[in-house]
C-alpha cells in the first residue's frame, strides 16, 4: 500500500501535468497572433497599428483582471474557473472567424481571449507555487512552459491551414480543438493544500523566504513590490514586442514564408523554434534560481536577453542565423514567468499567492501597450525598427542590473530577521 506521503507527492505531479496541458491549450491566442495579422488586415481593410490594439486588449485584460481572477480561484477552486477560462479562449477564435469589423475583432479576439487566458494563467500559476513550495521555481517554470510550448503544435498547422483553407476555417477548427483539450484537463484539477503540499521539501533551496504571509493590501505598500512591477514591465515590453510584431519586422528584413531555411519556410520555422526555446527556458531558469537564487538568475537571463536581441539585429541579413538567433531571444525572455512569481511568493508568502501574483502580472498588460501599438507607432513614424530594438536592449540590460543591485538588497531588508538565509528553506506544517 502506498503511503499518504507518496500519494500526496504523486497527486501534485499529476496536478502539474494537468496544469501544463491547460496552459498549452490557451497559449495560441497570444503566440499565434502574429500569423493572423496579415490576413486580418486584408479582410478588414485596416492598418497594423490599429489591428495591434487587439493584441494589447488581450494582454491588458489577461493581466489587469488577474487580481480579481486570482481571488475567485482561491475562493471557488481551480477546476471551475480554469474550465471557464479555456472555454472562453476557444470561443474567441471561433467567434473571430465571423467578425466583419475591427471593433468585432477587438471584442472576440481581444476581450474574450484576454479574460479566458487570464483566468487559466493566474489560476494554474497560483496553484503551482502552493503545490511545490520546495521546487517553486521549477514548478512555475513547467506550468509557464506549457504556455510557451502550446503554440509549437500550432504554428505550422495554422500557417498551412491559412494558406490552403483560409482564415475562417482555420480559426473555427483550431478554436474547437483548443477548447476540447483545455476544458478536459481542467475538469481533473484539485485545489492545493494550504501551506505547502510537498511531503519532504528539499533542504537545499537558495534564496530568502519570508516567514509571514502578506495580504495584497500589505504587499502593495512595499517598495520592493513596485520595483518588481517596474522590472517585469520592462522585460514584458521587449518580449511582447517581439511576439506581436515578429512576422512584421521579419518580413521587413526580407525573412518571410518564401525564404527557405533548412528546407522549411523561414517564418514558421523561426516561430516553431521560438516556442520551443520560450518553453524550455522557464523550467530551466526556474530550476537554476532554486539553486543559486532568484536575483543572480535574473541578472544572467535579462542581460543575456539584451545581448541576444542585439545579435538578432546584427544577423538579420542571414536567414539561417536569424532563425537560430530568434530562438536565443525567446530563451532569454520566457523565464520571467517562472522567476517573477517565484520571487514574489518567496517574498510575500503563499497564502494569498494567486491574488498577489495577479497584481504583479498586471505589469505584462503595461508591457503589451508599450510593445504592441506603441512600438508599431514608433516604426510607422520613423520607418525603421532600429529605434524600437535599441530601447528594448537598454531596458533588458537595466532590468538585469536592477535585479542585482536594487532588488536583492531591498528583499533582504524587507524579509529581515524573519527568514533563514540560503541555503535553508523556510517550511510550515501542512
């Protein structure tokens, strides 16, 4: 007979697997959006800056409603809320297939997908930091990796379907598929036990852990929270600019569906590689941060991301190098979705983790405005993507430096005597 501890440990790994599947099912509205911009512009007779407002609506609602969504998940449990979120995400694609105006696309693709994906994202991440107090960076990284990996299975099929069957057919078929998978996974989710589900937390986890649980009201009064908010905003701006505009600026560099790399169309190949690296980086850097500390890992990743974007611009005339370097760019960005929720929960506790992370996740909404329509506007006014890339490189390097020289000492002062310094992990009785 398996012990209670073994069953508990098995349960949390099953929950992580279900969370990954649910996240994969709702990733495409964000990560496949760039493939829809060209046909939507043609169908609606609009411009890129106007259409990119859709993407900003999606991200703003996905993020700015997340505190309320996190509170709902904590009250009613993840099963119902995540199922509803997956259904809304699927409906966004299906209804967009019948949209005949830009305003309709704003509602179907922007509003519905934003609300739906936000519920799922904040619900799953909020549960994983509770299920895995001993592997917080890795577990949130794996859950977030599902969001990054999901589009891997969609890029080539969606690109091919757009060419052979058109926009409407593609949105309906793949919308239904995502809904079936996501809702199916959600129906087996369980709420995490209070104060940690790990049977035997690993003793060697680097970093500082708070002994108390901050409410959201208390957290919002702390300067360290607002520093993390600013840092996540800057990193989100660069990443979301690349995601939302990748096909557009790649075509301006001469890298499009007609250019072949290793026998594949360059653009969908780059998008597929990008989704792989964007998924892999989340558990990898999450695991590293469990070992060497959050701020050190942030510095390595964020400064590396700035260098990768500079290299991407430098090799833009070589399709092969461009495709490969785009994967490095995404490897240097996606880890924010494991590092920030782990750092936040380490700092402010896990009892209110879903709602608290909801407030930090709002930073991505700010980044979507700066990286979406604002970046497109800068391009339209200057006629070049270089000013946009220059701003992003500076923000990435600055964020990495802030992690070392501002975030680390501020967290240390806040936690103070109520923590155990690395490598000890503060645990509570289950």
